[in-house]
């Protein structure tokens, strides 16, 4: 098939000459969208897994006037102990661990700066609570249990997490929709290019048809030509996307925000992207084939 | 009317043809051509010779009537079978219809390629045939670099390479002098003697008169048939 010239001089078409470039651009955009979808999907999954079944209990110090420091600290420590005891005795609570002042300081460091004088600040004490997602107590139960402890605030991550995860999944769906739109645009481009090619080579196609060439023989010429162009373009597009993702991954890595989606892809995700050129070439080939076969039906 | 020497190969029954909504260019065409026969198709320019040939090689659908080829009604043939039928017909087009970007060898090889023959068989068959038509030195030449006569020989070689049962030629002598025209008709005569049914459309009455083959004459879209010894109207 490749050792002899095609019966149709498709390489000389002005319209098909741009096909690899168009496919390259489309694959580039699709690969970026897909990478974002995969990164956000993985991050949302991590959030969902990491935060479900967790609560944070805050013991807010009583900073009212006339309350001396030592007394206040003792009161906060006592409230912390009381809350821990109540939590650990609550059925369905897997663990309740207080965060040390150092751990809290490191959490606040991005906002307050390294080396801040935390001792001088009245920061709340935090208890990291893990509950059994199936049998564990809900937010209201925990609040009721801790009602007698002074300065207690219970924060259920599930409420804001649910919104965050919904947002993340929405972005993921939109990214996949963009990939689908790009694929449809690619199909339309191939249909247009193939039809142009058929119009340009109508005379030769007619000769082949009258000589007795089956429709699939003629379609094969277009489909292999389109496949090669599609493969060439999509490989270039993927290479450009890989470079872009590598740069973005490096930049995102330097931000170091815990909730920011990691833009570095796993080997499996890279493998998923690597399938794109094959998929693009197949889509191009099948589209060209169907376009030609449908058009040839019009010939007597 | 029936003409020829063997079983019927082409049968037209009350065939009419019109282009779009225009008037009928062919009217009530009825004839039968037997396998192994040789016919000239004559008529003045615009009489419908090319249209009739196009109906025979299935490039057009008739507006009415029945066309039966090789014993099969072409109107009811499945699409794939129509292509099989076309491969049994060789056509020398009036303006050759050679594929410009292909060499003479590749042009002649097309009917064998579409029939699925192996490349090695194609190479030997095509080389042999191009040698026979005197184009050994032009196997790799593209049509644009060949003279009109050479292009015509390539077109003829392409039409006969797959040993078709029916050979159609549309004005094959239109662009050549009388001597080459005579040689071409003798070439078709030889193919006919080998069993190929031949129909040659021409307006060269002098050439037709030199051979004793029956004639289908078209005038004002209607056909009449006559042998060289006696002329019979339809």
C-alpha cells in the first residue's frame, strides 16, 4: 500500500495540507483539557477520601477582659481535656487527637509568616476527630456531646467539602465536554477536507469507479491518507501538550498549596494521554472512510 | 434486432435517456449484441453515441427501459455486483482519462489493482502489454510527457489489461491520422478474434466502410442497425 503512489494524488491537495496542523492544535487543546480533567478528578477524589469522616473541634480561648493569661491557659487546657474525654467516649469516634501548638503554628505559617511569635497570640486549640463514616456521630450529635465544654466550636468538613468536590467534579465534566467538542470539531474538519478532496479528484474517482473499483477501494485511499495525516498532527499536538504540562507542573509545584490540584500526572495518566494520537488517527480514518462511502453512493 | 455470433451480452429494450429535465437524447433504443460480436456505433456529432456508450458501461442510468448486461438486469443489481460487472467491461475513453500523476505502467495497472491482483503479477502483465503496444521505453513516463498517440495506446492497454469480455471505445481514431486509425481498428479486430466483444463509436464513415462489421447507427436519438452486406432498419 505504501510502496506505490496512491491512485488519487491526495498529497497535492491544498485543503488536506493543513489537516495535520489543525489536528495538532485540536489534540493539543484536548490533551490539556484531559490533563486538567484528570488532575482535578484525582484531587477531588483525594479530598473526598481524605476529609470524609473527619471533623475539627476548636477550643477558643476566653479572651474577655480581666481574665489573666495563666488562668486563661489553664481554662483552655481543661476544656481541651474535657472535650477529648467526651469525644473518645462517644460511640463511632475512631480517634480524637489534639494538634500541638507547633503543628498549629505550621498550619498558620503561610498566612502569618515563619517565626511569628505564636506564644503571644491567643490561637485556638484544635482536635482532629476521625469518625466512622458509617456508624459515626453526625455534627449535631457531637455538638450536643460537647455542649457543656466552654469555647467549643465544631467544624464538619463535609459541608464545605461537598461543595468543593461538586465544583471539582463540575470542572472535570466541563473539561471532558471540551474534549468531546474538540473531537466533534475534528470530525467536522475531516469531513470537510475529505469532501474537498473528493471534489478536487472527482474525475479520477469517476475513472476508478467506472473501471470497477469497489467503493471500499476508493475509500481506503482517503482513509489511509487521512490516518497518516491525523497521526502526524496528533503526535505533534501531544508533544506540545507534554511540554506545556511539564512547565505548568513545575510552576504549580512551586506554589505548595495543600488544596491546589497537582498538575503532575501519574504514569497511568500519561499513558492515557499517549492513547490520544492513536484515537485521533482512528477517528480521522473512520470519519474519512464513512464520508467517502456515503458520497460514493451517489455515483451510478 | 439481434446481432452477433454467440449468446447475448448486451440487451437494450425501449431505453430512453434524458439529462435532468431536458428532452430525451436517446429514444426507444432496442438492440441485442451477442458475445464475440464486433460493432461500429456511428452517427453525426451530437447524435448520442457517447451517451449510448455511457449507458453500456454503466456511467449513466436510463430514464426508462431495460438494460441487460451479461444476462443481468443492471437496474436490480446490488452495488457491489455492478462493480464486478464493470470489471468485465474495458473502456477506451474519448479523451483517454489517464491519471496524470501516475506513470504509464501504474495507469495500465489500475484495473488489475482494483481486481486485487498481486503486485508481482501486475508488474509482469503490464510490462508485457506495454511492450506489445510499443511503449517499453515509457513505462515510467507520466501522461503529460507522452504524445497523443502514446497516451491513446496507454488508454487502450488499460482497457484490455484485464482481458474484458466487452470492449468499448469512444472515438478512438478521433485524434490520429488514417494510417494509425487503421492499425487501431486492426488491433481491436485481433482482440475480437480472441473472443472479446467490441463496440467502437466513430463518426469516420470511411473507416467503417473498410471493415465488414455491423453498424448501429444513431440519428436524432434513435438507433438503427445494419450489417455491411445489407442494411436493416430497426
